């Protein structure tokens, strides 16, 4: 399901394992639950700080449509005066 706004920010295509490797860490991405055990073992055996990037499926919260209505005025809406 696609919504007409990003709540916070969208980082869907970010390769966190590559970012970790860029900082000298062990980095690996897993896409299936069966891969997690091997990834943890490899991370521990590396002797380095580790980033395990677990790709997950987005499951929207039931109130997501209400969050979308909160943005109907956009970011330029004036703040209420107190």
C-alpha cells in the first residue's frame, strides 16, 4: 500500500551493511529469516564491530491513513498561536 506522504523519512534503499563496511566494520545483509544465524556467526567470528542489515517487509499501522491526514496542510502550515 502506498501513502501520499513519508512519516519521518524514507530510507528503504539504504545499504546499512555497506555503510558499516565503510567504517571498518563487518557488514552483511540478510533477506530471509534462515540467513540470520549464519550472519550472526560470521559477525562474531569477524572480531569486528558488526552491522547486520535485516531486510524486512513494511506492515503499516492501522492508523496510517490518519497520519496522512495530519499532513494535509503540508509543512508550510502556520503553527497555532498559544
